[in-house]
C-alpha cells in the first residue's frame, strides 16, 4: 500500500470517535477523523443535550472501574478546555422489590463501597415531593449521578484533537476499507486515505462497516420528549434529581426541568428494530402517550405540553454489554460498538482504551468482559 496519510484513521466522530481522536492526538499520533455528517448531528446516538453518568452501575459491577476513570477524564477534559461539562445533580433509582435496576445499583455500590442511600417508600416521598412511587416501590439515591451534554463534549474533544493537528473530514461517507498487517486504506465518497491503523467507531452503522465480523448488533429506534412541566417547581434540579423508574410498563429515565429544555423523559428498555438509513425520524403524539401516562403516574405534573420530541438509536448487543476488540484478521484495526443505550458516560475512558489498543495492542483497563469472543466461544 502507498505511504500513510496518518498514523490512525478514526471512522466515525460521534461520542466515541471524538474522544478516541482526542486521546490518540494527545499521545502524539497523527489522526484523520472521518464522519458522514457534521459532528453533533441528530442521525446517530450522541445527540439530545443530556446524557446521564452514574457510578453504581446496575448493568454489571465490572463497569465500575471504567466509569470511575471516565469521571476523572471528564474532569480533565473540563480542565483542558476550560469548560463546564459535567453537572452533578444526584440520581434516584426506583422500582419494586425485584427490580433489576434497584438491586443492580445496590450490588455495585456494596461491591465498590459507593456512597448510596437506600430509601423506603415514605422517605422517597419526603425527600422528593414530586415523587409518588406505588406502595411496593423503594429506591436508592446516588449523590454523584450527573449529566453531560453530548454535543458540547464532542466539540470539546474535537477542538483538542484539532489543536494537536487532527484532520477532521466531516460530510464524507466511508464506503469501504481494506487492510494488511501494516496499513489500511479507507475509501470515502470523496477521497482515499491511508494510515497505519484504523479505529472503527461507527455507532449504528458498524454492522455495515465490519460486515465480515457478523457482529450481533440490533439497531433500536428510541425516542424521548421534552415537556413543559405543569408543576415545574417540583422538578427543577434543586427539587428533584435525575431519576430511573423501573415500572410494570417499562424502564424510564427522567432529566430534571432545565432552562430552555423543559423536563426530558425517555424509555430505556424497548425500541423498534430498524435500519438507520431508512428509519422514521419523526415522533407521533400517539407514540408518546404511554411514556407520558407512566411518568405522570409516578411524577404527577412533571409532564405537560411537549416542547420537543426526537428519535435516537441504541445499538444493542444480546447481553446489552459493549463490544471492544481488535479485528481478528487485522491487528491494526480495532473497534468499539454495541453501546446498548448506556455508553456515552464512558466516552472518555473508551478514548483512552482505544488509544491503548492502537499504541500497545492491549489496554490495562479491565475490558476483557467486553471482548467479541463472548459471542463466538459459547
Ligand atoms: C435517547 C438516548 C439516550 C441515551 N442516554 C444515555 C445516557 O443517559 N447515558 C449514557 O451513558 N448513554 C446514553 N445513551 C447511549 C449513548 O448515547 C451511546 O452509547 C453513544 O452515544 C454511542 O456513541 P457512538 O460514538 O458509538 O455512536 P454515534 O454517536 O452514533 O457515532 C457514530 C458516528 O459514526 C459515523 N459514521 C457511521 N458510518 C459512517 C460512514 N460510513 N462514514 C463516515 N462516518 C460514519 C456517524 O455519522 C456517527 O457520527 C443514550 C442513547 C440514546 C439514543
């Protein structure tokens, strides 16, 4: 192959790719980052102004060391850019006795000594007057739960990468790539690039770009709405934290009423399987009915006029855990995908992990449980 244009090509500059580009350039590597859209766009998985970060990880305790490092790196990104990126509001998780969410939070907090408070039904109502859990529900409060703004964080990562010389090509779609053990060639609809390494961070489009790997990824169309809360004062951040509700009709997240945004609500545990290139990008009023009714049952007055409703995509694996690995036939090609609707908070540490894989072929971070082997070795 011809002479490299860069040490590394990063394919996809969403939440993950932007962080990866920053971590690579901060280690002195030259980077070309390519995205088919303008970073911060609404067609993938990293838009919508807010993403929750939490430490007592209900999905599996194995994520706790990773998210702890992510918190540190978000703070470092704030220092490096002089911007406030992470806002701590606290996080309330509520569910019944057998709730996987509540029990998962408690398990991780016990294993890792994370300061969480268990709250019985009455205590939830006393502390947060906007909450009306049903009689069988209890909860857990995690004081360090917080919010990141994904569009702002993507721009923060990319601005640092650019300052270190990264070449950012947006509005350019990768149509194919090929590689041997020492080089890769990436062809877009406009140009051809060469590099020593390729990192694929293509979110919902990973299946097409790594078709030979046959990764078990489903793309879910999910949606969320911002409401002009009828009882706004009960749901501003000083009165009500971020919340997760494990209810008989689904698992929902709520983001407190924020200026200019209203109160955001979305369903976490379900979505329609779609093709990201042909999916419906609008949200019907009828689709919102079930989530509005559910949240208004547990947080009366938190909904109201819909200010905005938007679609987004979860790229989901069978066990809902991420996939982070190297291509089995190309040691110089690595990929991060399958973030299953809970990846954003990790973007900083994923940036560090992928830079490790490029630089050393391995990472000291505990990522073994995220290897693609788990789907082929069973
Ligand atoms: C509604 C919603 C709420 C969520 N809430 C949370 C939360 O509270 N906390 C949390 O931690 N996570 C949350 N998540 C999940 C999190 O946002 C995602 O896991 C994360 O954003 C995935 O980032 P990504 O970089 O993998 O994908 P993306 O951001 O989609 O980036 C992939 C990029 O690759 C580009 N690309 C793809 N194919 C090509 C090609 N052929 N050529 C060039 N470029 C290409 C795309 O244009 C895109 O920019 C949520 C997700 C959604 C949808």
